[in-house]
C-alpha cells in the first residue's frame, strides 16, 4: 500500500521528507529557507577552531619564554621563536608591547599568521636589553689593580695609583700625628688659598715660580738635596674624597725626589677642609721625610702644601709638624 505525499499550501518542503510545497498557478516556487546554524559549513567551523588553537599556543610560548624577574633576564638571553621572512621595514622598538590574543579576530584563517610574527618580534626586542645590562655589570666589576699590574685602556687616576709599585696601600690603622701650636708668623698664598707658617732661619724664602710660594733650607756641602716647603693649586685631578686626593698628591711629589724613590706611610689624618699624609721617601741608601696637606682654600681648585726634608738635614724634621699644624685656608 502506497501513501500519497502530503501537500501543505504555502509551506516549505523539507529535504528528505514526504512534505512538499504545493505549486500555485502563476506563482514561482519560493527558495527553500534554512536555519542560520545549518548555513555554516563544518569546514568553516574547524577552520575557526584551528585559528583559536594557534593563537593560544603562540601566547603560551611567549609567556613561558619571557623571564619572570629582571635578574633572570640578565642571567640568560630569551630565544625568540622562529618566524617567516623578515620584514623590510624598521626593526621593532624595544618598548613595543606584545599583541593580546583576545584582541585578534578569529573570523578568517589569514589572521593566524600575523599574530605569531608580531609576538615573536616583541620577544626578540625584549631580549636585547639583557645584553646591555650584562655589559654594564661586567664593566663596573673590574678588579682593583695591584702594584706593578698593567692597566687596560681607559684606566682612572686611582687605578694608576693602585698599580704604582712605588706607592703601597695606606693601612686602615695608622699613627695619628701630635701637632704643636700654630705659628704666629705666616705667609699668605692667595693663588692656592692657603696660609703656611713663615719658618724663619735657617729657612729662607725663594722665588716661587713655578709654584706660588717656596721656602728652602740652605744647601748641604755633602749633598745637593735640601729641605723645601712649597704651596700651589692642586696639580692633579681632585678625587671624590680628600683622602684619595691626598694619596694622588703624595704620588705626584715623587717627581721632586731622586729617581727610584718609594713611599712608606708614617701618618694619616683629616685636616680642615682636606687631608694630611706623612711619609718616608727612600731612594737607594738615602731617604727624606715628607708630608702633603690638601685643603680647600675657596679657590677653583683645592690648595696643596708639600714639605720634604732629606736625612742629611734630619735635625729639621721637627719643622714638619710645625708646618702641618700651621697650614689652613685664607678664610
């Protein structure tokens, strides 16, 4: 027994059923209407899911590759994921922010390529600062030279001091000087901004050039060396602390001693506006006792007072304490 198809006037025909639409004379048959879900093809659904999965994997790789702390960034470089051919445009800025996965539309399959390139570029840009940080740390960690060591280009004045075998390290604990009362007779040096004692006989005042004041002991018949007291503006570069400046000044005074002179420290203590050092200078079998006083006299550069008395005139070594006690600024 066969069944006749059921015809509904004005209704659609459902595909695969026995219901069809009746044809009206003179009226064209209307196209079948489908629901919106049925319009989407399964391959389009799969393509959209693939785009979302690709973006999720790229975001996870970026999060795992980036360091969690600045220390990690300095410890190891971040390897950027491999990408396609590089763009011919300018390199990405180090300040560029990675693209958020949520902001990338998943409407078309072509969007799956561009997010991965942008994210990879941001990772490689963020890795570059770690190189400069490591370089600055290694430069600042340069070891202090030892006496007699060779110096690399770009060394500082203090590094040259530490590498000078003629100047030993100043001990942390050293004798503090016992100073007499100040002398009433003084010499005012307006160029260095210092006041020094006028020592009187047997000391004599001499023409100062190339210094700004000079007093000297008489010549010794047995030796051409003789005691001298000099003042001048600081002839070397001023350092961060008066103590370091005085150390460099003491090294500079070796230019006014015989060749091969070496320093042995005897005393160290702060002075008003500066620092005082007392030391023995040895050269062969002979020696001299010397001192430097660095003090800020209110001029463009600090002032330097330097005294040296050879062992052939050791009876005037007591004058060194008088000189140290009497050095002060003009103010």
